[in-house]
């Protein structure tokens, strides 16, 4: 079980040395022939309207395949479902798949990059897509009451950043109507109301700039026996993952690091004067190091630092120099690998406090032993270590790390496992 299916090819190469066959399985959005048309609504369409799908059948005999790609080509050509055909693969000793794909029975599970199971799922929806969903609801005959409530919510979102509780605007009957509108529209091939469904399904919502961020608590992996593998699991991970044995291999090489104690992105303390301190830090680090990777703790921080960087949320050219800024929990921060001479964590990347509170309540209902630490501390520490890893591609060239937030002082004992703190 992996975060990225790109690792499937590497696993297949290694397994071949032992004479083991590997099959790489993918989710609906990669395998369903209708995914291009349905987008992320393909999951709801498959669950509720499979009887309308022209590919809703299995192949009479499974063609030889080592990955989902071969099944997709055949399924499109012959008119059967590549997604469910993957479950017919029986001659593979090893299945590689994403964490979030439904899990088939197996004798053992290996979860790579297991730190991803400790952090909530975070997605974003542009406010413009919400406005389009409301317009589509009107077009499809939504009640005046629902439209009035949705308009109030949209107005609030447009004028105020921060925590968003849709229950302040929507009644249970409104939510039922949204579900009815969405499923009726989806049955007819219209997926425009999906953003509204995403909002009402989320465990927590937060508005920042032109985007709404949606959060869902991570699900415990229920299957055993399992091996959880990661280089950045904090000490409390064993309790969260409910493991029986923990083996820690100490880091032999640790990046040099320093905590900048005169800055913070803590909401009550972050203002124009604090933003100026961060800008001064970027200028000083940029003068000293050729390539600097900066991770902004939030969009609010990114807005203030934007004028002081050469690249933002992009993959720069191979010969890049200067300062590249990414959002600490953004799409590029999770996937990009770039050699850099220095890393600046511009603010401890805590989840927004209202989001942490909602997630803590969700963890408590799941019976977690320490819901506050799971919702507040663990996601921040994992995000920090993963951001540093984006710039550390070879053992001998560790970047210098600037933890630019005084709140890191609280976590020195944990951070010393990974960093040579000065």
C-alpha cells in the first residue's frame, strides 16, 4: 500500500529478482472508462448507478496483465470494467495499490510511507466551483429556502476567512435536498452539484483566500498482519497505529537545524510586523544559500511572502537558483523532490485551530487514546519532516534547516531524533 503508484514499477523490478509476480492496482479515477467524463463524481456514480454504466460487466476471461494500465486498454476496447476486473487477478504474489483503494483479502500488508495514515485527508475547492454548484442547484429546481440558505453561506465565505460551519446556514432538510439534487443530477450525467456534497460530507471546513479546505480524519488500517514503514513516524505513532512491535533505526546523518525564536505564524501574533520579520529572514537566507526551499504554513503567510520569492507552487528548471515557495501541506509540497541548500519552514504547519478541534472530537469518537495530540501535534510534526525531506535527496548533501516559529521549542526532544539542532 503506497501513496503513489509510481512506486509500483520499482516494487515489480525488485520482486522479479525473487521470481515473484507483481500486479499494480489503481482506483476508479484511473481505471474507470467514464472517469474523464465524471471526474471525482465517478465514485458516487459507480456506487449508486452502476446499473446504468455501459461497462458494468466483468471480462469472460482475464487478459494477462501486470498493472491496471493493460486492463484499462482492454476494458475500453471490449466494453468491460477495468476497475472490478482487477479483483480477478489471482496469479500475482504481490499487489501494489494506493491506501485509499478498497482493500482485497491478503495474507499480509506492508504500508509504505505510513506517516500518511497519521494526517487527515485535505482537499480544496475553489469558491468559484461552489458558486457554480449553487447555480446548478437553482437550474435543477432547488427550493427557494435552500437557495436562500446557500446564498447566505456563500456570502459569508466571500467576506470572511476562517472556520466554516455549514450547520449555521443549512438545516437537515437542506442537506437531504442537496443529496437528492446531487444524486438525481448524477444519474442524468450532471456532476456540477458534487462540490456541495463534498462540503456537507467533510468533517471540518476552513476558508482561506479563494479556496475552501476540506478535512477528513484518517482511517485506521484494520487489516492484520501489517508492517508500517516510514522514516518520519513520531514516537506516538505506535499507539495510533495500534502496533505490537516497534523497530526504530536511528538517523545516522541529521541535517543541521536552528529554531528562529523571534517569529511565529500563531494566529493571535501574526500581523504586518511579524510578516516583515519573515521577509527579513528570507532575504538573509537567500543571500547565504544558492537554492532555498520555503514552506509557507498557510495561504495567508504565502500571500505576504509572495513578492520575495522567485518561484511559487511550481517545478523550477534544473539550473534554478533563488527562493522557491510552496504551501506546507499543498499539492507540490507532497510530491516535489528538489535538491536545495536550505529549507525554511515559515511557520509551524499546524492545522487551523477550529479544524484541529473538530478532528479531535472525531478521534475521540473513534476511541483514540490521545485525540488532542493526534489532531494537533502529530500532523504538524509529520508535515515538517516531510517538507525537509523534499529538499534532501542525497545523504551527503543535507540542507540547512530553519524552523521559523518559536512554537518548535516545545518539540525539541522529538525533533532531535531527526535534526542536529543548534
